[in-house]
C-alpha cells in the first residue's frame, strides 16, 4: 500500500512497539533534560567560583588598602606631585615691621590705628599691632656760642609697631610710599625687618628678678660670700 505522498509502503507497527518507541523517546528527552540541568549546574558552579574569587580579591584589596592607609607617610597619607612649587611666584618677606615714634601721644595713636587698618584692609595682609613702653628723653638747649645749658626738657617718646606677614616684594615700595605720604608732622616712621632688640624693648623689665640675678652672679664670682 502506498502512502498518500507516493513513497514506499508504510510499515505497520504494533501497539507494544509503538509504546516502546515512545518510551525510548521519553528516555531520550529525559536524558537531554538532565544533561541540560547538569550544564546549568556546571555553569552555576563556575559562576559561583568566579564570584568567590572576585569576593576574595576584593577582600584582599580592602585589607591591603587598610594596611596602606594605616602606614604614616611624610605627606600624611596624601599624594602630591613631585613638581609642586611651595614657594610663591613673587618673593615675599616673611615679616616686616612698621615702626612709628613720636612725642605727641594722640597723633601717634591715631596714625598707628590708620596704618594698621590700611595694611589689613587695603593691602589685604595678615597684620598685628602693639605698643611699646614710653621712653624718657632729655633735651637740652645751649646758649649761643657757649656750652652752657640754657633750657632742659623732659619728653616721653612713644612707640607703636604694626607687623605685616608674607609681604610680596612688589607691595613693599607701594606700602612705604603710602605710609610716608600720609605721615603727620612730628612722627618718625620706618619700615624694616624684625629686630630682636625691638622685641625685647616691648616688655617692661622685672627689676626684682634682675636684682636677684645680679646677686647670683656676684655670689658665683666670689664677690659676695654666701651666708
């Protein structure tokens, strides 16, 4: 008997044979399904292993980072370029003192406040100001053509100082010209670098300590016998 398509004669299968073939196909499908599951399981294990390696790498990297951050460096843990310039492009004076002296206290005090305000506001410099103890000055006048004293005057010389820090060298001529142009009569003004003697002159000496120090030196030299 020919099939409708004109091919070879169809074979008739028994029910048992058909069931057997169906069972074989079912086993084959199950085998394919199990193989697919095994493939998925292998892939899952591979991904899990990869994730485990990644976690371990991140864990080690984190501890290495913590260990590196715990080590102190000369830059306090901050990286800075080697070619970084710490000095300004324009040279600077670390500190300059504007020293003002005069015999008229109100005028000197007013001018010192003015200079301090100009340095801080107009020139935008870090500044500080302080007074110094008054210095007693004796002035004598002589008779014409003689060495005989005509008059004696006891005057007090007052001193005020304004200190400016990190002053650019290009600012110094402008600052000096400005304070000289606005200096009132009777006031002497000078712009200079700090002098240790001027700094010591700021403080009033303790005469009791000086006296005890002199006695100690005299005892050490043998001029005075210690009782």
